[in-house]
C-alpha cells in the first residue's frame, strides 16, 4: 500500500504528466489537488500524444480519477477535454472520473476580468494564462465563489450568479471600461453545463478516504511547480494556489498521516515560462540547444520556455518545502551531446554567496549563478532501460544531484514515452 504526492520542484513543466501516468499503473485512484486548466500534462503512449489540463493523467491507465476540491474548474474546458479523450478511445465516463462538489467553478466573468487586468497592467503584467484562475481563487477566498454543489440546485445557482454579477459588472464597466456580462445568458450557460456534469459530481473526500481505508493506492497529482507556489514561489510571478505537497491534503480532503511519501519531479535542466526571476537562465548556445532538443514549449499556452542549467538552490528549496522522499529525474536525454554540463550551486550577490532561495526579487533578478562543471556525454540514451547501461558521465551527473539535494533519485526518464524510463525503486 502507498499514497504518494507528486510535485514539480522547479517552475512547472518538469514532466509530471508522464510520471503520474507511469505510477498510475500501480495505483487505484489518481487525484488532482490544485490549480486549473492553466496546467498542461503531456503523455506519450505507444507513440500517441495525449494532453490533459484538468483530467488526471491516470485516466489513460483506466484508474479512477478525482478532481479534488482544491482545483478551480472551467466546466466548458472540462467537457471539451472529456470529449477529446473520449475521441481517442479513453473511457472518461463517471465510472472513471469524479468531480468534487466543493471544487470552485471558473465563470465567464473570471476569464474576462483576468484578461482585462493584464491589459490594464501593460508592461507590468504578471504573465497569467488568462484562463480566470486567479479571479476564481479570489472569489473562493472572499467566500463568494460558485461551487459545483451549486450546479445541483438551479435556484441557488441563479441567486449566487445574480449577486456575483452586481460586483463583477461594476468592475468591468467602471474600472476596466468593458461591456457587462448578461445575467440571464450567464445563468443559462451554467444550467446547460450543469446538466452535462451532474453525473460526475460527488463528495470526493469521502470516496477517496474510503478507498484509502480499504488499502487502495492513491497518487496525488499537483500542477505547476514549487516555485510558482503563491506563498513560497517568486511572488508575484506565481500561480494562485499552493503547489507544494502539503496542499495535497487540503486540496483532496485527506489527513497528512495517510501520505506515504512525496516524489519531486526534477527536469535535468531548468525551464520557466513567462515573466519572473530565473537566476540560472542561459542566453547562449547551450540554452538554445536545450530549448530546441527538449521541444520546450508550454503544453497549455504554446509559449517558448526559457532554459538554464539545473539550479540546486531551487531544488534544495523544493526538497525542504515538500519533504521530498525521492526524486524523479526527467529529460536526461536532452543533455546528450553537450560537451560539458554545469550545475548551479549558489548565487553571487553583491560579493556574497547565497545558497538559500530568497524571497527578495531584487536579489534574484540581479544575482549571478555560481556553477560546478561536469563532463557531458555524446551517447543517445533514449534506448537505455537500466542505470548500469547509462554512460559513466551521466551516472556522475545523477550522483552529484543526489549529493547536492540530499535526496535519492528513484526514477530516471530518458524520453517522452512511457517505456523510456529507468525505475530504480518501485514505490508500490
């Protein structure tokens, strides 16, 4: 029996989708616990690519999947994703997919406010995906949000939407200079989607805990990465929820004593999408090499990812914040062909060496990375299936990561496919 939380350790895009898909073979339930459709998980099975934004990756393994109460859900996007996966032969019926009645609904006015706010900020914009994630979490914290429980009662839904639009329309018209939302159209939109989603809505916490009490294995799937956490990331260039492992309990409705371990997904180099500090970012041929060979474009937005050396300041911070029990190292194959590799071990700022990840953006924006240099390798490792068969320089790189992070590397990904993986520890 095992209940594992899967988190990204960098700025997202570490390859969580593939790893959750891989681990789901041994799990019974897969639970998404935070974020929204601003996340994108890419899985490749038998050469076919699948991209999900809300539906947990375990759906490909025909495991029961839950969208937890900590997720904010655009109902239209969810239904589109269900249709997309169904069209690829994946069973996304209520037998396999359940939606928490406590999850918050991303409404049309959330997306409009998100876009309008970014436009108003101009050059000072955060770089949001514009999908209404932040405004939805704002309403949740303000206790005026719409929950999927409200989708089950038309009278309650009508009253809540009518009240919410009084404030939202005032903002749209008087602050952003936009046209107001039509109350009746918004209510009709919700009622139509509610009919389609009703079979999926449930008290997910009760069902998940019953499964755990009966000895079932559960994988908890996060979105984004540790350094996009609203408390612990590069604020304000962060997402609108807590991405660290502790939120798996809040976002799924389970007690911390039921968690067996926490696996941190670590890309063999570092990437970031959008604005915000990135101390180990590269602007040279090595960075361009990673970007091109790693096909570093966002699964949700298509935006080009910024690339840099593996940053151990970032990784050590993630290990501490998440209580990592193991590392899953992804995209190691991308580094093949580089004559030498560097690992960022600290930052130099005003003549001082900084080894802890700072909250101060001025420091992070103006520091210089301090690196160790290791030899690279030329071999193509995508066909390697055992640690012993890896090039010696690749083994040296992995061992140094373990030493610097103080955490063992349990799984190594050497390609996008499910089979292109070296499993050194079976967690189930």
